[in-house]
C-alpha cells in the first residue's frame, strides 16, 4: 500500500528537477510505466475510507494514478448495459460517480496526453452510465469539460466527439453541444511515424497550439475514425445547430459533408445533408446557396437528381406566392420520411417573414393597417406578428404611435444601419473585425500545421524524391545535349519504388 | 362623326380585347403627312392609321383604297375595303370593286408567268447578267404585288449572279428594304451589317452610310434596344434627306423620312441616355441638329430634360403621344419609350433631394391625372431597383435612404473575411479527409476492399506494393 502510494506521489509536474520538456517527457513516461504496473488490488483497497486512493490523490496533480484508480474500479464491474448493471457507487449521486466527474472536470491535461486509452475509457464509461440510467443529459457537462480540458481547441476529431454529439441529441440539449461544435475540426488523428517524432524531437507534453501533435492514431485518445463517423458527426452537429435555430452555422456545417472526396458518387448521408442544405440555403440567404467549389460535381449532380422535390420547394419559395404552401402540403409524406417536416414548415413561415422584411427596401414608414392588409391579418395579429419579428431580430424597425388623439400604429424602418434595435456601432464592428482577424490567424496556424504534417506524408516524400530525380536527370541531360541513350541508366527500376 | 366611328363594331371589339385605340386627334394633317412618303409604305402607313385611330380611320382608309386601286396589289385592296366596311359599312368605298380585283389578279398571273419564262430562257443561255436582271425583275414584280416572301427569295437568288461589287451592294440593300417591309428586324439588321462590311471607304460609302445607319437604327428600335437605336440614328448624316436613290429605292421616302429620324432618334436618346450624354451627343451634335430642326418639339423636349424641367418635357411628349402611336414603326414602342423617359425623369428629379413629399411628386409627374397613384408607381420603381429611395406612407414623403459608407465597408469586409474563412475550412477538411484516405466510393468497391476503414486508397496501394515486392 505504502509502496504503491509512494509510486503514485513520485511524480510532481511542478518539481524543480524538471528543467525541460524532454525531462518532463521522460519523467511522465517512467511514471506511467510504474503506475501501470501497480497491481489492481492496491487500487481497490480501502474503498470509501479516508485511506482510499481517490481521497488521498489530487486529481489535478496526480492525474495519472487517479485515472488508473478509477479505471481499475470500473473494470471490476461489467460494462453497463442497462440501469441494473450500473453499480451503485457509479450511479449518479454515488461516491465513485462524483469522483469520476470531479476528475473529468479537473485533470491535468498534459499528463492525460500520455494515457489516452485510460482517459478515453473513463470518458466512455461516464457517457455509458448516463445512458444506461436513461438520463443522458448528466453526461454532457463532464464529457464536454473533459474534451475541452484535454484539447481546448477540440479541433482534432476523436470518437468522443461523436459520442458527445449522440448524447447531446439524445438528451435534446442542442445548445449544450455548441461549445464543441463551434470549434472547427482542423485535423483528423494521424499516424505519425515514430522515427519522425524522434527526428523532430517533439514530445507530447510540449506546449503546442494544435492538438494534432498529441492526439494521433496511436495516442489512444480516440478509436479508429472512419468516414462514416465523421459524416455522422457533421450531420448530428447540423441537426443540433438547427435545433438551436442557428441556421447559418448548420448550413456551413453541412457543406463539410458535401465536399467529401468521392469517386464521382454520393452516399446516403450526403443525400440527407444535401436535402437539408437546400432548405437551409433558402432560410439563410433567401435562395439556394451555390455549391461549394470543392464538391465533386458528378456526386452533386446525382444528389440534385435525387432531390427533385426539394428543388421544387425552393423554386416555389423564391416565387413568393401561395405555391410554396401547396408544395409543402403535397410533399408532407416526403418531408416526414426525410425528417425535414420542421424545416419545411420553417421555410413556409420564413416566406412571409421575408415578405415583411423586404418592405424595408421600399418603405421607411408604413401604417400598420397597410401591413395587416398585406399579410391578410387583423390589426391585433399583425401587431403581435411584427412585434415578434422585431424582438427576434428579423427587423431593424420599431412600432410607434403617431402623435395625435387618434394616433394609429406605424411600422418605422431604420434606414441607417447605425440606428434602431439592430444597430451596430463602429466600435462593435471594429471588435468583430478584430475577432475575425484573430480567428483567421488561428486558422492560418492550423493550416500551417496541416501543411507540415502533409509534407511528411510518405506519398508526398515519394513524389518529391521522384521530382528531384527527374530534375537531376534533366539537368544532366541538358548539359551536353546527349542524344545517345544506351549509356544512360540501364533501365528504370519500376519495382524498386514499390519495395519499401 | 368621330363618335359614331368610335362606336363602330371594329373599334368596340378592339376596346373589348383591351387593344390600342387612339381616340385623340393627332397634331399632323393627314394629307401633308402622307405626302412625305412614296410607294408601299404609304399604303401601309395609311392602313396603320386606319386600324388604330378612330378619328382618322375613314379618311385614311379612303385614301388608302384609292391609292391601292392604282397599284397592282389586289390583296391589300380587298383587306382595306374590308377594314373600312367594318368601320363604316355605308361608305361607298367600302364595297370592293371585284371586277378590278379579278382583272388585276389575272394580269398579275400573266405577268408572273411571263417573267418566269423569261428567267428560264436566261438561265438556258447561261448569261449571268441576264439571269441577275431576270431575278431582279421578278423581285420587283413580287414586291409590287405585295408578295414579300417571294420578293425576298428572288432578290436573294441574284447573289450568285452578281458580277460587280455594286451589284452585290444593290442586292443587299434590296434585301434590307424587303426585310424592313416584312418587319423582319433581325434580317434587316444582318443585311444592313453586310452592306456595311461590303462597302469600301470611298464615295459610295458616303452615299450608303446614312441609309445603313437609318435602317440599323430602325431595326434596333423595333427590337426595343433603344440605346443602340439612338446611337445609330445619331450617326445618320444629314445628307440622308437629300441623298439619291440607293439601288433604285428612295429610302427617305419609301422607308423613313428625315422627320422620322429626328423623332425616333430623339426619343430613343431620351429613353436611353443621361443628361450629359444628351447634351453632348444630341443637342450639341451639328449633324443631328439639322434633323432636330425638322421636329422642333423633340428638341424642346430634350432641352427641357437637360435643364431638369422634367414636367415640361413629359408634357411636350404627352401632347404628341397620339401622333407617335399612329406611326407605323414607332407605335408599338411608344409606350415603352415613354415609360422609360418617365422613370428616368423621376429618378433624375429625385436625385438632388433627400426628401420630397408625394403630393409634390404627383403634381410634377401626374399632369394628366390619369394612371395609377404616384406611390404605386414609385413602389414598383423601387422594387425594380430603378429608384433608390424609401416611401414614408405616414407623412407621405419620398425619402432618400441614409448611407453610411464606413458601416457598409466594415460589414462587407467582415462578410468577405467570413466567407474566405469558411472556404478555407472546407478545403482543409477535404484535405484532411483525403490525407486520411477517406473517400466515398461505389458500394461494390467498398464491400470488396472495405476501404472506408481509414487506411483507404493509400493503404491498399501500399499493400499491393508489398505483395509485388515480395513477389519479385
């Protein structure tokens, strides 16, 4: 017991002995090796007593042994399948559950970079318990903070992303998913050759702005990622955005699915995405948006051919008339089958909204009676409708009473963008621009990192090697205008390139 | 008399179908107006007036019938009498002279056969010049009896027998002429362009150019491209009025007169050019000035527009609306041209103001008191994007929207940055997917190789390579 404990305390991340990242790396690695060799009985002793490991260890300092302790505790029970197979202590409200949540919210991220598989196991268990108990919502916060803690940018896609999204949607907490969704996925876990890491001299514990350095296919933070996983994540993300009524983000999110590299063919998820994307385009821009340039054109063609009903819908939407309502009613079955009923009815609502919004291009002030007549509403309905639109930020306008004893209501639009409820002062704009600049700079960093990783890609290196060879050959040939061919290289070794 | 004619079944029917009927008396005198023209266009112009003007219909048709009887086209004679009959049944001229018609028909038939056999004989002799002339005669003949389609064909057949450049230009001019008579504007344009290309820069050109420009202008105007039309009309040199006949056709008599050029050109320019352009290219142009002197009111209208007296300009034009509606070529385009001038005037009028009351606007622009309310007109102009303004229906004001260039630039910059950002993200995502070997493939390949499992294409290739390597 004492031995095990001393091993557990043998590592101090802030110890003065550690002078460099390399030192730290060495320390952590030996610490992990030592802790992983502690027999599981040591971890299971003294449960629920003051001598309990979980009581003695500090999750944010001794993260590695703490994680192992939790892992061993979990492994004594079966993987929970239903509410009954969840051990009492791990039930929400139970002692170990509290410890688990506390750990997930406060662990030391640098240490967790080394034991990715343990970390993932804990995250998955937390998620599993919540689901098995039928209350997926309680896992959202710990899982999210675990992910953000490990990688504040959450830009390297892991299986946890997908797990998290599934849980959020199951719990119906769309807004809870936004902190993760708003972070752009700039990297997929890659297989970085060991030799390469040694050459670079980089270590996982190094301070880095991108998580691509420590979350790799080998680090254990994620299960193997497939295209289907990635697609599912983007799809669920888009649905969450739609649920949170952030249509623009949803639209942009779906485009990530549409640009998937493809052998001139589309798959089912792309089809689903396309259908939603078409409607969202109308909701956001008032017209179907242009297909992203990088999308495979023949795949897009297939999608378009398969979604004629949606094209008809958007066409009707742009025509401004009762046709849209008719189209929406005719296709009820289709929308229901595709799970797009809500979006379609939103589209129908939006058409009228757009008509009102467009009034601002013609009028600066218009009596509400006119608007009511235009909409076919009674005065009360029209007033409520307009007030709602103004409150929800669709209109930069206000409803005023005209002066005078029998003053009537007037809808007044603000023509100057710096006035009215939606006004933006120059300072606000400036801040937004600054924010955007920062974001773009960050993205540039991420691109640089991706570019660097790609330049170490085997295929690319091969390509460079060939280029060099060719350049050398042509340089040699160019010297003396050599027309003989028999004294050149005897024969190009085709197989040679393949054997590696 | 005018009222009874207005009540004639013909005009009633037109009214019912919502077709154009010009009730107002035009400013011109029919006799002197028609005296400017010669040939077939006289008949056609009279027929046009007869069809549209309830005021002049009877007079015009009577003149036309008398005129037609001197010609060789019995078809137009019959149709003119029919028209007159439907307007004024009791008129003595409304009953056609069947005997004359039959006689003419027979004579025409005879003449046609004669000409055709002559042409055949020429063809047997293989003398190019004779064949050309034979075709030309046949063309003239067809034109005179009103068979424009065959006239066009006959003239066209002259082409391979033309031996000199002059023959070729003459033939193409003829074709242009017939195409205009057929109201085949694209054909007229293409043939006029051909003449333009054929004629070298010499004396001949000086003679032909005004005619070509006039024909081009006319066909552009009839195709509703007023800016091109204005450009062509403005290029017509004043020698057009006095020029000799080209290819045996006096264009200034048989197609359009100098007065027409002034009116057409002036209106098209007014409809399509802004104030400085009008000042420089129309009013200060010494060549076109000579035309404008023929129609001083057009000149007045343009100067009124240039000096921002829009209501005066519109008023002048309105006074002549009836005249122009009865013009055979201008008639169909008048409404459109007037509408354009009107909207342009409104836009120009509003430009210096930040705020104008609607009542003031309607006082300025709704002189006749007809048509729709000014706010409806303004609304449609704003919706169409012609007028940059907002209407305040409460205070009844037309307001120029406040612009905030700084704000617009900032938000545009932000928007652009966001869209670039997004594009970059999409590309990076795609690149990452490619790097991870993720690709959507057809299900068959998927099942066989299970490629979707992350390693992807690169992995397969590598395995393949290893296999081969082991083999060698």
